[in-house]
């Protein structure tokens, strides 16, 4: 089976940097994947992206060398199965707040005897290889999202579940659950303490830490802290930032001399 480059980096103790795609455009995802991001997450939770478009985006990403991943809408075995059969080499599972929910995510992601994932679909052998079934449990990366204060309080029980490769902190949802305003790069001491707590628990269990940030400077800070799966903005964020920057350079007084 084709190796998961992100998991190879983790085995070497290195961090990986990727981004989110939410706009539902295969060509946009292809452009970004060609810019040496190590992974791309297709966001089907908040992006208006159906399973057919998800598969097209994954196909656009695969040849670039970036690792295609999918954030499913919910911790649902049917949604997880469809994302994997479409070609996802990694999954991000939202709102995992308990050990039981973490076990459910593992069960849906792994083939027996580790889980209950059923076998089928033509794409797995096309992109993964003829031995996909034999190695999928090793190569598919499973990230559970810690994005609620309840998950922070249960982080030790969640991250001790066998089969979880990493956690991903959703800064905005975590902030909302703490009575704070949403935003990527949070500075409130309560939020900072919660993130640090989960990161330390993850390190203790050998689970890779992930988080989304809004700037390259924040990426470097998170790597220094020990995060190994850092999402830099998103396709929507890049588009918005570039459009605002370009317009900002246009003269305000637009009358001809």
C-alpha cells in the first residue's frame, strides 16, 4: 500500500503542515496541493461539499504528493466509510467528547479485528494498491477533534484509546464552549491553559497534536510547542486575505488627474 507521508513524518519526530479546503473546488485544492503543503483536509462538516465532490477533490490532490484527508460531518460510521472509500488517507472526526465516542471513531475507521469497517469500493485498490486491505489500519491517520471544554476534561480517557493517531483542537469551538469569542489564534489564559493541557496529555499517550492557526508565525510557534499537525488557514482564508490585500493597494482617490 502507498505510504502515508504524514505518518512517516510523525515516525521521524517531525511536524507536518497542511490546510483546509472548504470551497468545494477541485482546481482550488489542486493548486494549493501543488504548493508543497504536506496534507489537505477536505472539510465536509462546514463546507458545502458532497461525497462526489469530495472524491473529485481527493483525485485532484493525490498526484501532487500531498496527503488527502477528510473531516466528516459527524462521528458516523456511514460517513466515515464513504470518506475512506472515496480515497481519504486520513480522517478528522468532529466533537469527540468522551472515551465512548473515541472508540466509536476507531471502530468505524479500522478493518477487523481492530474495528468494524466493511470492505468495498473500487477506489481503495486504485490509489492505495492491491494490498490496501492488509495495510490500511496502519496507514490511515485518525484524528479526533478536541473542541469542547468537556473533551478537554476527558482528554486523558479519549487519547488513551488504542487506534487514535492524533487529536485536532478546534480553537473557535473550544473558545465558544468556554464563553469566549471564536477565532483561530486565541490568547485568553483559559484557552491557552486548555490547549496546553491537551497537548501534554497527548504527548504522554504518544498521540500527535494538531491545531489550526491563522499565520505562518503561529505555525512556527505551535511546532516549537510540540504540535505535529498544524493547519494554516484555509482556501477561503487565503482567498479572503489576498483579495483584501490586493484591494488595499488600490488608490482610494480614483479620479483621473
